[in-house]
C-alpha cells in the first residue's frame, strides 16, 4: 500500500513579522524626532552664540587665543559678543566721502554765490544711487537756448573744478520739453549735448581730473527732474548734472 502524503500546514501569518519590524522602526523614528525637539534650551543658546561668533571676523578668538570657543576649557575666557565692524556694508566708506564732498562743495558754492551774485539755487547737490550729483541750473550758467557759459558764473565753475577729485565722473545735459530749432541747435538733443560738453571742457581745463575719467552726454528732455507741466518744473529740468560716479561693489 502507498503511504498517504502528509499535507504541510502553511503559515499565512508571516507578514506579521515584517509589519511588526516596520512599526518598531517607525516608533523609533518618532522617538528620535521627539527627543530632538525637546533638547536643552541652554545648549541651543550656546550653539546660536557660537554660530554668530563664527561669522564675525576674529569674533571667536582672543587676540592670542589658540583654542576654539566650543572647547569647555576655554569657553569662560572667550568673548562671544560679535565684534564691531567699522563699516556695515561695502559702500559705507564711499558714502561717507560723498557726504564730506557734498559739505565741502556747499561751502564753495555759498562763497561763490555771494561774490558772483548768482541766483539762489543755481547749484544744488544730492546723493543718489549713482553717486554725488551736482546740478548746475540754466538760470545761473547759461542764457536761454544757448550753450555759452555766463561770464559771471565762470569763477564758480573754476572753484568747483578745483574742488572735484580725480575720479570717474559723467557730465549730463538736460532740457525741458519746449522744442528748439535754431541755426545752431536743431533740437534739444544738440543743445543738451553742447552744454554738457562745455562744462566737461571747463572741468578738464581747471581741475585735476584726467580726461579718461570724464564723459559727457546729452539727454534732451527725456530725463526730467520735475514735471514739465509747470514753469517751475521746467526751470528745474534745464540743468547740467555733474555726477561723481560711485564705484561698483566688488564681486564675491
């Protein structure tokens, strides 16, 4: 007689082992997350102070220290207060020079206006993103529709030229929106360019700047400083701007 085959019992619950392992790992993961979120607040403060000090030039070491501030033996002697920076951003030194130059030019202009009896406000200064802007308004320096410099304003231009440093500058001519068409100037483009060129030549003749540092351009009525809808606005727009160009920030 043939033996009867025994049927092996198949275990259909093996998946529970893998499931239990997965649940255990998941539980451990959340325990780690919970423990990380409940870390010592004092240690967090120490790490934050250390990070702040690390990003401060020479802020993490004493003048002759050789041990990093995170070393417990040296932590008591290391000052973690960030060192004071002389200039908070790269162009601060240049802006300070611009303020000093603006003040110096103001004194020169005030003295010259008293001597030459120029109209009040013939020269104005302001600091912009481009640099220090010195505006010479038409009323004090040019006859209407002309690029010839007024004789009474020549001394002021000479004094300005002697005060300006040998640095990159641009001379810009501007007009209002009233059209001009004369034998000498076909449009405001020619008039604004001629005035800028005349001022640039005066600066080169009486100043210390090199010609390679000077440029001149005419913008006609298309870069107004005020609205051309009023007579006062048009008066402000008829000007020649001398811009002491700000050096670009160094690339990192």
